[in-house]
């Protein structure tokens, strides 16, 4: 996490006085809608192939790792065994990890449009989409442009590429709307029609080697008008005996970093970023037709001053827009970014870390009191009050193992120790188990969802999580979505191409889907779970029980979590709440009466109750 800790701590000194923090937030307010949503993350290439006529070709992979444009290649079968090398892959003689990076499954914008009804049925009302801009990779964090949707995500790839060639990319007045761009704007309109919100990935720390600006530098070297866009370490110079070299993000040459000075990203790329910001937030000058905000990739790698300037630009276009960022770091390092003059929120990885240590770990698990303390510090010391309500509370993402696989591997590698365990949580580690989760592990998942949907902040679901998808860290967390109606091959193979002792059946987990759907519904129907105050009611380290209250005016909900492997009965002291009856929203709407200021509750193992005051 270069550039992170030092810059964050220095900036934190500026925020040490509460008076300054109040000043920062005085004239800023978080978007109210962001308190009321449940997020769903979509990885476009792996979500749904809605239009097979636009599928990528071998030529469109040029410029992406592993830079093999000669070996046999095909669109990969959507329903195939993840670790099984297909016949076309075996011909190049490389291992599974090389070949996974060459795979393309054909997911596209039409596929997302086709599945909006599915998301609506689940209860989703906010979507975050991984990068959509023109790029040769499967992940698209190596943008060739920021002002065009990838042609292979749209209906006319060849026509779009021909149209793009007519532009002067540095002049926004020459920019055209391709068919892929228009289809994305149709997606935005369809999302808004369903009263949903949509944000997209802004990857502004770096571009890809196919970038028009970088290609000009590569061709013209020091004579390029874009030579100051990137951090060039040396030029092709036979007299000096030097060759062209530049700074790639974390040394990755496919990702040349945009140059920064003391004010952040320098003027050329900064102007370009500001221009594309307007393009997607107010296409043709119409804010209602634009996206509702941004998620910023590796935001910690970019100078604070740039983000302050960019925020002003974003909010001037749409004051109700939402800005969230990827900052995987300590709460102390996160704090400077969410003080009201940079980001509205972050992907709440510290929520994920605490959840993993409390719910998932077994022998090394933290106690309910430690869990409560970690959450309290986030609510009261890291995030300003309103900001806590719009954090993206996730349990997995495209940069982690999938939730269920994390549960399978409990106690092994602490995800909080991100830098030291990242590689260990991959399928390439033979000690990391990539099998299908069992019923007990799914029960832990369900318990985590009960907490996630009732806690402070906006719940966040990674595509397929609700259907029981499993997988190790990147790239295994990016499998094709499993859809009802498709027949998937069993997962028979291990990464080394040997057969598993028992094949794992790949199918939709309808029971888990219904659990997510029910919990989402409970959250969205009860404003106190979205907007209400939070108060800890019980922390019992011996019984492994955690209880809290969410309250909004006269509405009140009590949530009790039993994190133990056995059923328990408790008497919850609620004299101060003055309620007489509660209805259990989670368990058949059964009614519980308060007697002598106490509430007697029977708790199933690894389960909970969601008690709504009725009198």
C-alpha cells in the first residue's frame, strides 16, 4: 500500500482538532438515499452474456496479461468446471493460472439489463459496476479510454472502434457516443426506472498500455505531447544507452501510472478525468440520465489534494451523488478520506475484518466484547455520525476470497493482515481449501447476513454471494455467475489438474437466496434499520451472544445474535425500553412478551432474532 500510511498519518494531524472536523462537515451532507440502499456489486465480464454477437476476439486481448495473442483461443464455456483446462487451453502448455487470465466468458451490458428484474426481485436498490471502459483485460482496470464503454460490452464492436478512430481523444468536442455508450446509458435509464441507483468504477491512478496517451508516448518518446502524463524513468536513447522505462502501478507494466505532483494528478490527465466525469454524470448535459456516483479504485495511491478538487467537481454536477473509495487500511488511515471534503464513504473493509474475526474464526475468534469495541471505534472514532450510515458494509468483493470460502478456511489466514495473507488466500496455495461449503458453513453465512442487514451502514452483496458461489482469492472469486436454468459442470478438478476425491455440484442455492431476500426485505421495510440510532444492549462473552437496539422515533428493533454452536435461552433486561411486546420478524412473526422488565428469548445455534416493538 505505497503512498498510503505516511500520507494518511500526515494528513491525520490536520484533523486532530474536533473543531476542524466540524468545520469540514458543516456545509456538507451525505446523500440521504445512500442510507437506505442495499448494494450489489457486478463484475461485468462474469455476470451475464446477454449478446453473443459482441463476444471478445483474440485480437481484443492484445495489451493484457499474460500477453499471449498467438496461442489457440475461444470464448470460454460459461458453465464449465472452473479449474478444468479446456482443449484449446491445453495446446499452449501453460498452467491454469496463466490460462485463467486469458479466459473471456462474454459478459456484457445487455446481460446486466436482462437481469435487472432478478436484482429487483432480490430487493437490490443500488448497483456498483466494476470498470466498463474500453480495455483489453477481463477486469478492465487497464483502461484505454475513460470516455467510452468497451465496444465488446455493446452491440456493435467493429462499428464502435471505427467511430472512435474519427475522434481527437484529447478534445471532448470531438467525442462521439458509440453504440456501447448508448447501451450503457440505456442501462442507467432502466436502473432509474426501477427506482434503483448506479455507480461505476473510476480508475484514475493509472491507465492501460493501450491508452491513446501512453501509445503516443511510446511512439514519439520525448517529443510526445503526452510525455508529462506518466512517470517516465528513462527514454530510448542509443547515445546514453538507455531504453524506455516508466512507473507501473506496483510495478505492473500493463498499468502505467498517471503522474502526480504536490497537488495530485497533473493537469493533462486531470483535465481529462474532469471531462469524463461530466460526460458520465450528465450525458448531453442531462443529470437525470447520468450515473449516481463513483467508486474510486486504489484511492489511497492518489494525493488528497486531487480528491478534494475532484469532489467539488462531482458535487457541482450533482450534489446528491455518492462517492465511495477503495481504501484497505487501518481505521486511522481511512479517517482523513471521509471528513466531508473527499469521499462520502469507503468500501468498509474494517467491517469485513471484524466480521471475519467474530463470525468466521473458531479457535482464534474474537469475543463479543472485542467485536463490539471494534465496531464502536469505527462508528465513533473513524466515521463522522452521518457518514457511518452510508458505509458499504461488505463481507467479500472481487479482491477477496468469496465469503463462503473464507468460512471454509476459518482460522487459517487473517484477512485483516491483508499484505501478508493475500497470496495465501489464493487457490494456488495447496493449503487453501477450494471445496464447496457444507451446511454448517452456510449457517455461518446466514448468521452474518442477519447481522449485516440490521447493523449501521449500507449492506453490500458481491454478485452470486446470495446464490452460494464459492471461490478463493482473485482470480477464483471472479467465476461466471450461476444462473437458474443453466446446467453447470460439476467441479471435479483441482488447480493442478488432478481429480478431487468427490466432485462438487455447482447449482443455485435457493434456500440461501431466499434468506438474503427475506433479510433485505426486513431491512428495507423498517426505517429504523436504515436510519435509526444504535445501542449495545448485551455483550456476553461466556455465551457468545451479542444484542443491540436500532431506534428511530417511536420505532424500535432489538437484534440478538447467538454466535454459539448450541441453542441458548437468555433473559434480556430491557426495563429502560418500556416496551411490552415484540414481534420476531425473522422467525415466523412470533410474539414475545416482556415480563418484569425482562424479555425471555430462545435462540437457535448460529442464529438470531429480529424483534420489532409492537406495543
